[in-house]
């Protein structure tokens, strides 16, 4: 098949696409956000550097885009080449058999108009993160989401929850089954970073704090029990921290190591996870968090929020991890952390359970077979 991928330049998109390196399909990638080339060695034609102005920049455009996005969208085709216009050109030129878009709001909304004009081209959509769970009840998004879901023939999700949501919003096509958002993980590459439990002295916190992230709540939860943590010999590390988290740690003189959103490479983060006794991620909305999956692989005991019961699909509460039932309750999170640190046998048992989960559900080869089979099914459908 000719497959046209549409995504932001994301590590997860790269990892997914590279599963098809030996599939025999003809691969293309459209840089829908105009952010630049996708860093991959796979043989694939990349369509980048396409954005063009039709008229010189007009003062006030940025204000309109921020404050009145719907109105700006109606003006945009008169101001610049849009993703819809460019996609129409691409579809006419390469005539793909399948368009595969990753993510809804930034990468699927902008191409909807054109995809409606090319109904014979099959569309596969990968649901990422909060695409459906967070936006489904917002009036300005609900109708667009439903329109996209009514147009696509194939849906990939990283959890069962989002498949059920898609069905409730009108999706009637075929589901890929649950596959991690970036495909599987090369477990053998993780092994050198995995330390014995007795060697782990880090409590690791994901520091996202924005419209859905609640990392600051976890920082405060740890602050509540700081003296106990110090007595037990643990240090606190925060990664991916937004400014509000960084400022809070500084203003309160907390003895934490803090890394901002772009400070660590993926390899550096994995090395830290492999030295961590606990990994804590907290949000009011997410899909199946990739960092949670990496924590499971690396042997860090996971404590994770459970929006829409998505985390419960891989974490059995108080067995191979703990679920945060109220992401805004710092005292409850403090209690969970203390409980886990006082149960060394639980840490050892969870480590073994999660190593088996990694092999059975997260391994690269296992998931590559699912991904290759997904495209084979689509190809078979085209031949019918």
C-alpha cells in the first residue's frame, strides 16, 4: 500500500512508523504542523516546509488566533496555505491507499475538510492521550470529534477505555485492539539501566502541571512527608517540570532535583527511572501514559492517577502499583507513598509482576506483529 502518515514530529510516531521498515509498503509523512522533518532512518518521503503566506502578515492575526480561534479558522485560507489545501494537493499527487493520522485536535481536525472530499481513501486514526476522554464533553470539540469518528474506517487506541468512548460517539469502523501508542519497547535496551530494588534511592515525580497535569499536587504530597523520606534515605527527583512546579520547589527551598520539560534526553530519563524505587504520575486526564509503561519495564513501583479507569487496565491497585483515586488530594497521595515505602515485600512482588507484564504486553516484537497485522488487514479490505 501507499500509506500517508500525518502527525506532529513525535518520538512515539517515529517508533510506530519504524515498525513498518520491512513491510514493503510505500511510506510518506506529512508535517501537518510545519515543525520540520521527522528524525528517522526509515525509507520514507517526508513532506515538509510547505507553509506559505498568501498575503503579508496583518497586525492582530496572532490575537485573533488566540482569542477567537473559530473566527480565525474561517480567515486562515485567505491568509496562508492551510493543511487542508496542502493535503488535497498531496492526495492528488501520490494517491495513497491509506491516510493514518496520529492525535485528534492538532493533526486530524486540520485535515477533516479534505478527507471529506476524498471519501474513497481509507483513514486510520490513532487516539493519543486525552484526545477523546478530555475533549468529548466540550461543546466546541464534541461535534468535530464525532465528525472525524464518522469519517474514519479504522481506529487504534492504547487502552480499551478510548475504544468504548469512540463507539459512544458514533464510531462504527474496525478497532486495532489495544497497542501502545508508540508501538512496543525494545526490552533488551532497557536492561542495562535496571537496578536491584535495594539499590534504588530515588522517588521520581512527573512534573507536568497544566490543564490536565497535577504534578504540583504530588510535590506537595512528598513535601508533607519529607522528614520521613529523608530518614529512609531517599531523594526526590522531578522531571518534565512546568514552571509552576519549578518555582514552587525553589520558593520552598525543597531539596529536590528538578529537570524542566526539555532538559533530559529519553535515555537519561530511562536511566533515572531504572534507579527509582517509585514513579509517580498524576493527572485528571490521559490515555495510557507512556512513562508509566516505561516505569513498569524499568522496575520502578508505579503510583498513577486513573482517569476513566484507564490505568486500571494495567495496574491492579495495591498489587503491582497503586492507583491515585483523587488527583487533587495531596494527603491521600502522601499516605500511599508512605504505605509503599513501608512494604519492601510489596515492592519485590510488584517488580516480578511488572517484568512479566513487560514481556507479555509491552515487548517490541509482540506489538510489531500486531501493527504489521493491522495494515495487512487494511490491505486485505482494499482487495475485497
